[in-house]
C-alpha cells in the first residue's frame, strides 16, 4: 500500500470513528451458519483498497451473485466433491484443466508456476486441510488459518467474498453447519441499525419493525 493510499485509509478510519459510535471490533470473529449466507461478490479490489471494519455506502458497483448460482457450476466445488466422494485425482479434474490454461497464459496459481508445483501444493497443503476440517472443523484465525471475510449488506444479509473457497466447499461436503468469519465491510444502512441498537437495544429493533435481527450474529456484541 503506497503512501497516498495509506493516508487516504487513515483519513477514512478517523472520519468513521468520529461519525459512528457502534463500530465493531475489526478482529472480532463470528460463527455464522452457512445456510444464512446467500450472496457472493468478487471483493479482491475491496480487500486491497480498504480495511476490516470499513463502512461503505455501496460495494462500489461490484455485482452480487446468489450463492446458489455460484455453486451450481463451480469447478472448484465440483473438483472437491469428485476428489472426496469419487476418488478422482486432482489432475483429472476440470479445475486443474482450468489451472493448466492459467499456466499457459503465464499466470501463477496459488503461488505456483508449474503444474508439478501445484500438484505438490495440493498434496502438502490441501489434502491435510481436508483431513483437519474433517477431524476438527474449521479452525479460527490464528490457529494455522487466515481469516475468511464476509460483508454485511444494507439489510443485514451476509455476503461471501473471494477467499476461503476450499474451506467452504469442504465444510459443505462434510455437513459442517457453521464457520468462523471476520467481517470486512458493512453497508452504511446496516451500520445505521447497529447505531440504533447501541442507543436503544432490543426496543429499537421492535419499534422499527426489525425484530427479526435480534439474533443476527453481527448485533450480538451490542445486545449481550
């Protein structure tokens, strides 16, 4: 991050600390039911541009997709299911056929520059990851695992990002119901609800027809 970018981010942090009183702890981890996450966006630009806990008036026109649409024809999901349900080798999957195209175009994949290195990465990193999730579930950040981020939309809807897809699809395959997530960006309208809850608690939700949010994980820090 360059100096100008750091300065801009620092200014935004300061402005939001002045404006909002119910800012969540940026490192807070929430256990969110997977069934409640119904949307996905490509958030790589947001992750580079902002910081965990940022409040945005929009997700900068990044298109939202339904999670059902994403998973229906997802090559990574299909490769994981083929690998662990049917014993298909990684290198015979559609996912690795796509990876081969990436290598041919000169791109790297997961830090690897060749198919041989990538296959070794899957044997050393991805295969043990599946066994770990099978035995222990998804580890929270700081226990040998990085943070998987969600975003919260204007009405409190959970929005999945770009990272952690292997873990998500493995958890789904293993019928794991919840996963630990960080929250990266919140929509300003949702942050307005957090501000109201901080002032008025559950009474605020009931008075404004928002009682269904009383059990929302992102309000638990304000309601407990």
